[in-house]
C-alpha cells in the first residue's frame, strides 16, 4: 500500500495501514509508540499521505502536540484542516464554540485525525467527546513516547516501535549513503561499527548518512576510516536537541554526556551529577531520584523539571539562590526549609507537590497558574496563590476550605480527587467560583450538595466519578447558560437519575446544547449528544 517501505518497520506499516482502512466501523484509536528518533512521525506521514489512505476518508487532519498540553491549539488546528472556515474566524471562537463546530462538521463523515508527538496522552481524554462515533469507519492516529492512556468507549490499538537491530541500521545506512550502489568492501567493516553506534535509531542513521554523502561527493574517494568512525557520530550527537530514554534506559548507561551539550529536552531513568554540564538544557524528565540536588537549581536555562516520584530538596540546596524554573513536579514539602526553597522559584507557573507541614503558605508564588497538591496528615491552613487558574487537590479538610477556594478570582479548573472532607454536606455560596469552567468531583464521600446557578455562573463541564453516596446533582445547575456537559462515571443510581432528569428538563426548555454522558460498571450506559 505504501510506496516506500521503512527499514525494520515493514510489518508495522502494513499492520497500521490495515487498521486504518479495514476493520470495525466504530471509531478506532491507533497509537504508534516508541522512543524519540525511532521513526514514529515518518511512518505516520507516509500513511497519512498514501493515496489509498487519503481516498478512503472524507476528511483528514494532521496536528502536532507540544510539551504542555494545549486543547485550544489542537482544536484550532484540526478544525482548520477539516472545514472551509477562514482561519481568522476560527481564531475568534471560544473553546466551546470550536468544540461544537468540530463535532458538527465531523458528524456523519468518515474522518482520519493524526495527532503527532503527543506528550501526555492522558490529557486527550478531554478531547474524546469532540469526535463522533457514527459507525462510519473513522480513525484517530496518535504518535507518542508513552503508553499510558485509555479512551473510554473506544478500543485502542497500540503499535510499539522497537529500536532497529545492528543489521537493520547497516541496511538503512547503506541505502542512504550509497543509494543503489553497494558499499565498497574496504568500508563495510567500519560502516557496520558505525551502525552499532546509532543505538537503533533511524534519526541517528539519517544524520550520519548526510555527513557521508557530502564527504563522498567532495572527495570522490573513500573516506578515511578513523574520520568515518568518530566524526559523524560526534557531530550527530552535537546536533541532538531532544533525547528520550525513559523506555530504553540501557542506552543511558553507556552514553557520554559531553557531546550532548546542545540538548534542550532530556528524559532519563535516573539522575547523574554530570547532567549539570548540559548548560543549554531547558526540560528535564527523570524517572526516579532521591532528591533535587543543588546543581539542578543552578542550571541557567532549565525551565521545566519533572520527577515522577515525590522527592525533597537536598539539604545542601541554597535557599538564597534564585532559579529560573517555570514547572516543578513532583516535590515533597516536609520542613520549613523546603518551603523556603520554593521561594527561590518566583517564576513558577506549574507546581505539583506533596505537603506534610501543618501550615503552608503558597501565596508568594504570584506567577503560579496550575497547582496539583496532595496534602498528607490532618487539618491544616493553606493560603493559595491568587492568580491560580487550575487547582487539583487530594487532602483531608473541612468543607469550609471550599469557600476559601471559591474566592480565588481567576480559578477556571477545579479537580477534587480522593478528598476526605469533614462532613457530608457541601453548601456553596454567592460570589464563589465566579470564573470556574470545569469542576471534577472524584471519589468523594459527599452526600448532599446544595448549589444554585449563581454559584457557578460560567461552568461549562461537570464531571463526577465514584461519588457513590451523592443523593443528586443540584437541579439548578441545569440552568447555567454556559453548561455544555455533565458526565457521571460509576456513580450511584441517584446521580444517574438526577443527571437524566436535568437533561430532560432542559430539552423541555429547548436547550439542546447540554450533553449528558453516563458511565456504569459495564461501560458506557447512556450517551445523549446533540
């Protein structure tokens, strides 16, 4: 089907092509997963541009993700390619307008949407409602480095790309350097050794082959073996900007840091002190670590530091040394010294932390927009940053803290996850949550919720998960003019009935914009879409 096969991945290409144009009629999610430089984007482009694939679908779209998930950007890019609307008009739409327009345009069509280079694929769960499943054979193709998501209601097909073998690297290098010719015998041995240094990555093979082609053209003679062996590999590593070794950590143990000085992004299994020499590094993801060492906070260009497990600042960190971090995750605040270290990051915009201190003041983080906080222990006093837009909480606390949260003037997204509040009743008040657009209640022991439309005047989406004891969703919420979706995931029968009752009442009032989605123990039980 695809004219030009890629060395080492012929079977995978045939498999994905078959999944795109054959198989079930319901919407299918296909993921190409593998480390950076393995060839995910190349394979996706060849499939996307294949004439048989393109002719099979009514509408096609290609969009590219980024390090920080941006729903609006993805919606704009997809809508721009599947519609005839002018770009200026699309840019002028609100987020919900974009989503509604995209849904209506795709409904009833057979579409292919490719999302390339998706970093946090769990965030894509937020997009699932915008892609109709009309039994037309539509497909969504994702490329990602991570295999950590399920799209509820859709079967996902995951194709994992593994590094090329040494022989496959050599075949690819020979094809790219010598085209239709064969490699001269006197160069074959050194060429195969170069293939070993490519670490199974087609990207490295491509960079190295470019050097060799230019040398052969310039000299019209074989290149000196020593030059052939060392220079291209070193040059290719010098040019490397992105390196992800989370899932292929065995390469990290044998890799030298020195040639990687131009790296901008690095994902690694553990943290050696030599990382401090990467002065151009901007983003660092670490699988595990014992602490945050002082040298990391002194790296001049480091903006994003993400460690998967909760760690403390090292005791030798200087609380007077200001750093340039904008993203910090996942840090444990245990002593006052840890809180002092946070004050050394005045530019923080995103923070994920675990707190054990009985009293914590985070209001000094004036630039903070996103906070994910897990509070350990008993009752406590918290002062939140006033500019915060997104807040995720896991904690034990009296319901009164919600009034404090409700007064945050810029709060748009609030997620309460496994929160044990003292008491079973939540009574919201006027002038609270005036800008809140998204509310998620997950695994709460809440029984009664008293609220009116005036308490959440801009709410667009309400999500309830595992709220077994909740008696009902406040009926007044159905009259919020901005509300577009209510989701109930694995809640009790009372929640399901009240959600459906709200929908029926709104339909009687000719409000067809509100969507209600119910998930039960056996999967999706009821879906009503406009």
